[in-house]
C-alpha cells in the first residue's frame, strides 16, 4: 500500500482497503508507543497546523504524533496568521508548501481545504471542516475494532445533528467498511440526499446499509454503537440553540437508549460533550433553556459502556498513521 503524497481530505477519496490499512498502521504505532519503541523516522521534517476553529484533541494529536515521528510543528491559531484576511488560501498554500512537508487545516468549508491541497504541493490533512471530520473516523473505527474485534456488520446509530461533519463522515466510513449506519434524528437533520445516495452506492459494494429514521426505539434497537455529537457545532450562531433543543431533545442518548441497544453496545462521542453543566457554554445555555445535560446524559457518559476517552486517545495514534503514510515513513 503506497499512500505517499496523498491528501487526506475526506474518506470518500479512500478505498476500504486504504482505510483499513491506516487503521492497522495506527494500531501498530499504538503498540510501539505503549512499549516505548521509538519511531521517529520522519526526523528533519516539519508540518504546519492551521486552526481557524479551536481544538483540544486534534491539535494535541497532530503535535504529539508529529513529535513522536521526529517532526517539528508550527501552530497557526484562529487569529494569529494572515490566512483569509490579508492572504488568500492559494497564496498561503504556496508559501507554506515551500517550508513544510505537510499541512493540517481545520476550519470552515470543505472547498477551503480542497483549495489548500490544490496549491500546496505537499500533503494536506483535513482536521475538521463543516462537512467532514475524516481523522476522527479512523480513531472511531480503531476504537470500535478494539472493542468488538471487527468492523464489518457492526451496527452504528448516530443520534443528533446528522447533516454536519460527524453525521456525514460516519455515514461515509460505515458505508465503505460494510457496516450498518442509522441516522436516528428529526427529518430536517438527516444527511443531505446526494451524500446519502453516494453512500448507498458504497454500501452496495461493501455489504453495508444506510437507514434514516425518526423513531428512537426502532433506530437504536440492537445497535452495537450509539454515537452522538454536540447539537450546535463550532462556527454556528448562538441563535440556533433554541431550534436544536426543540428538534433534537428527543434524540438525547439516555440509559433507555443504551438499554434498547445491543447487549455489548458502546457509547462514543467525538467530544467535547455537554453531559453536565461544568463548562461555561453548557452552564449559560443550561440556565437559559432549563437543562442539565444535553446530547447525552451524565449517567451514560460516565458509564462503563462509554469509551469516549479511549476514542480520544486513538485520535493521536490514527493521526500519526495518516501523517506517516502520506509522508512516506512506511
Ligand atoms: N473531536 C475533536 O475533534 O476534538 P477537538 O475539537 O478538541 O479537536
Ligand atoms: N460537530 C462538531 C464536531 C467537533 C469535533 C463541530 O463541528 O463543532
């Protein structure tokens, strides 16, 4: 398998074999890291990390993974560069591409990261856009495989805002890997029709299925994985809180949902999560709208079925695999 020089913008661009290869490679790196075996085979290289939106996991994963591989990193924060304000994406790409061997981008439209990739001349990695979050997918799949031992035929139900980066990306990866994806949410939060059709084609090849339903009990019945995300994503205006709470409260992950899922079901969430009021935004919105937990109850979040911190750790190992493969370390 040779992924050297490839961009990593969305899993639509990758075959099932390539996706599995990256998950396998991440598992190998994870094992090496646990055993203290150094793997700094990209010494002398440098990468740029552009974050137009904030981050804890993705930024730390890129930095730690880069350092483990022997690379230097430069972090460009949401306000600290000329990008988009004084300098176009195409010009930025041509500058950074001359200094760095790879570029990570987190921000808004997918077209921005595509433009960056078009001009950079070095691999570009999508660290989250409005539409997709592909590095998160590899971590999620590694976590699911570690728990169940396999991916094919796993039934994953996504609850909440299924027409944004997380819902879209989970539908794509499940369809590619022969899994059974269900979006269980209000109709207006179903993924976009054209993407659903495309994913149905992937699923027809892989033996997977795509289901969209508004029925909580039918949509979560017997599921292996219950997955959710925040109801209001980064960059969305404050005004949408009210409509989200009204439309999505029925789709909160509760103990009743987990009890309706399969016997060995796990709970996943890309994080950060509003499972209590111990955050500034959670407290503000909670007081305003009268809730104490939002997309998932604290009970489920803190339960033994919740693998969210294993999942967060796996961000680092999988991002390392993406960089190593596309920079030719393997
Ligand atoms: N899951 C995720 O992408 O987390 P961050 O926003 O903290 O990077
Ligand atoms: N949908 C969320 C994902 C965060 C990892 C957001 O875009 O804010």
